[in-house]
């Protein structure tokens, strides 16, 4: 009897996959930057927020970036890089103003913006970067 009930419940159970959640890597290390930005080959867009703790516009932009990254329909990840801690990476991408946000795909930068943006402007930036395959 038990095996019949178990078999019945297993065969009638519907399985569904949960949409992939965004990954947010705050204050990334060099290792995280390498693995989550430079080594990505799945075509997924990764936003990289170059910031500094003393930068007020950076602190204002951060919640907007997090909110946009969490939108399932955009399907992006977010990595934040403290330019004071990772000066070599900031220098490699010629970061001279903060905040600077890069969009990376398959380990390569595809677009960037500098300065404060509202939520809709960030969404538009992401959509434009996603279309630049």
C-alpha cells in the first residue's frame, strides 16, 4: 500500500525550475573579480561597480544597482570593486572618476557609464549592454 501511494505521488508531482537569482559580490577580492567577471564565459552580463567608501555618489548609486541586479527579467550579476583596495584593477580599467560602472560579458567590457544614474537609466544601460553581443 505504502509503495503504491509513494509511486503515485512521485509520478503525479510537477517539477519546475526556479529562475536563477542574481549573484551580488560586494567588495570583491582579486580572486572574485577574476572568477566572476574575467573568467565568465556563459554570456551573462556582469555589472562592475567601481566605488570608494568616501564617495557620496557611489553610496547613492549602490542601492539602485542592487535593486536593478535583483530584477529577474534582466538576468545580470553585480560585482562591486573598492578602488582603494584593488588599485591595480582600477588602474587597468582607467578608473578616474567615481562611481564608474562597467558592463562585462564573457570577460570583456562591453559598455560603461560614469556618475550617478536613476533606476530607469541603469535599466536602459543594462538593456543596451545586453543587446551589444
